[in-house]
C-alpha cells in the first residue's frame, strides 16, 4: 500500500523508489510505501540513503472479512470455498499446480497459508481447492461497504 506523503517530519524529501534496491517491488514515486510488507509502518529513503519512517498515517485494516474493489487487498481468514471445499496452500502445487506463489505474489497476501485471496485482481477472493476434481472456486466473502466496516485504525 502506498501512502500519499512525500515528506517525513516536515523537512526531508523522500527519493524516488526507482533509485533504491527495492525498485522492482515499489511503485516508482516519492511517496511513503511498505513494499513487501517488510516493516510495521510505511517508510521511504532519504537522499542520504537513510530509512525514514512516515508518521501520522492511518494504518489500513487488512483483516476484515470483506473485500474492496478488485479484491487484491483482502487479508481475511476465510479458508473454505463457497461450495465448502478446503483451500489448497498457496505455496503448494498439489493437487493443483499453479503460478501464484508467495515469492512472486507476496504483495497480494499470497504466502504459506490456505486462505482465500485475489492475486490477479479479479474481485471476489478465491482459492485452489484440495479436492482433485475441482481446481478452484470463489469464497463466500462479502464486498465491504462503508456502513458496515471501518477501513482504517487511527
């Protein structure tokens, strides 16, 4: 998630991420980010190469059991499909080989777990099933709406 803050502590400018060792993982801009979820808070690099923590930014709540928009930000705990099938571990290729592994899709919440996600940004979170005769299925997760869920913890 990128946060629209360019200055840290009011004075220091963040450098463009494409000039850092994280250029492949971060969006090429000067905003505070947390590429790969490496740190607790968004941060950026200063011109001297120092890591600058970005303050006064609301923390996005990722663990609501609802999804927003294309579903890529869903981080809930549902691990069963709409048809009641258990989800296959994303880092496993059994029983269904696939290309969505944590090394490449960590940004989408893919990891060594069996929880529903939407790594290709299709909307409704889904998963590969452990059932040999059903490759994948969507998960019964509601779309978030502002009346029922809060998105940020301050």
